[in-house]
C-alpha cells in the first residue's frame, strides 16, 4: 500500500495500522442537515487512507501523498483537518496522545465528494482504535464535524462525516440530523437496470464558503422569526411563508419542501420504485437553483442536458457553486446521456465534465 511506504519514508518505522474513510454523494436532502432535517447520502468508492502510529510524546505530525513535502505540525492548510481532529478529541476530554499520520487519497479534487470529511473520519477512526477511546461511528462523525467547525472554520452540518462513518455497501443512509438516528435502505441500481452517474463539473466557485455561511444564517434567522427551533419544525408551510419575505422566505420554501422530498424518495425506494425518484431529483434541483440559490451555470447545464439526454432525473449534489451533479439514468441510455452532457459543455466552451458511476460503498473501516 502506497500510504504505508509514504509513512515509512516520512517517519521511519512502520505504522500500527491503516484506516480508510470514503467520500460521499448525497442522493437528496440538500442544505437540510443544519436545519435539523433529513438527508439521504451514500459513500462512494473513493476515499482517504490514513497510516498511523502512536508517539510517546504529544506531537501530531502529518504527511500527505497529495500535498507532498515532509511532516507538518502546523494547524494550517490541509493539515488543519487531521491535526484539528486530534486537538478536538483532546478538547472533548478524550485521552489522545501523539501520532504520526500519513495520508493518501483518491477522491477527485474539487468534485464536491467530501474529501475533507473523509480525511477527518479516517483520522478520528484511527485515533479511536489506537487510543482505545470507545467512540461510536456517530460520535467520531461529530468529532470530525466539530474539528471542521472550530478548527478549520467551515460551519458545515453533520451529513458528510456521518455518511463517511456510517454508510453500508449497496445502501443509502437515511439520517435524521436532529435525533442523529439513522438507518440504511437498500439501493440496488443494477438490478433495476439503472445507473447513477456523477457529473463532475470541474469548477469550484470561490464564493462557496462565504455563501454557505450566509445560507445558514438566513435559515437561522427565518426559524427565529417563525418561533421554531429549526426550519425542520415548520409544519404549515403556507402560514410560515406568509410571515416571511425575501431570502428568508425562499430558504424556508426550499428546506421545508426538501425534507418532504427526502421522505417521498425513501417511500419510493422502500416500494422498489427506484426509477420514480427521478422527478423528485429534478424538483430538488429547481428548488436549490431558484429558492436556495446555490447552483451555478455549470451545474444547471449538467442537469438540463442530462435530462434532455434521457436521465430519469438529475440534481446538483453537495454544497453547490460547482462540484458535481448526479443523474439517474437507465443503464442502456447512459452513454447517450453522457454524450449529450459533453456536447452541451463543448457548446459552452467549457472544459469537458468528468463522468463517474456512483456505486454505494462501505463506510469507514480499518484496512490493516
Ligand atoms: C456541504 C456540508 C454539509 C451539507 C451540504 C449541503 O457538503 O458540508 O454539511 O450542509 O453542504 O447539503
């Protein structure tokens, strides 16, 4: 394993083990996690591996095959994620000593498939095992989220870390972001003659992080005006909308309807009617584009051309402003769809999108 040789080169000696955590795509339930709502992500076949050994002192040193260079101890740049996890665990009162950590990953960069959550969860799981911390997968996900919120400074919700920590092969993960209760639901596309294609736009608009925080703030102020703890609690949407205006009104419209779409998708999956979820994927995209306003031209063209090319449904996935869209398509139409999307990008003069098949994969685990 390359991560083991990079550990040996950087630190000398051999790691005590190797842990792996995957990235994710979200089938539906976007920008609902920090509104105490429902999400339905699953792990992808790509992820981050961490080769780790304990140290007798308190230092935490990290190297990464992707970043290159020698061991880093500063809490800055990419190293803020793994070192931030160790520091957050200590802050939570967990007895975490020093560690040497080598990282290697194969999540396509900038594709919006949550490489940061994978990095956090792989390190959290490694330290949990090596220092015998007894934390559950959900507790490790929460520690990863806390590191990202407090050390990295990105006010993300719990979806990405939970998907990385808890997913099961061949399933989607239904997570209630208030109770943190979760269950897996079978998601077998090949048996239905279907394929879920990830369309990586290759773009990442720099406004993403600032806009994310603003959307979160819009949702919180809307909930405060409505006198509810979170937008999850809105039951009478018409009444709620009549008490709001502008951005708060639009954000509320999205979050409340998106939670209903997650429930509808879950119902259809349970009924074995997978192809029928397409219409809900389309509706989710329109709501993210027009009400939540987190899409961008590259995502809109990906979605529109995928549907024109024969997809049952398509939507942006993840935070937005670039990254990837997903398209559900009959396997025998997938090539035509990919061609239609590629042609639409070419007509715009954009760099070609990258297509990958999303296979629901296993969550974080020890490899050796
Ligand atoms: C990012 C965040 C998640 C979630 C999504 C939007 O991926 O990290 O917590 O809010 O955006 O659904």
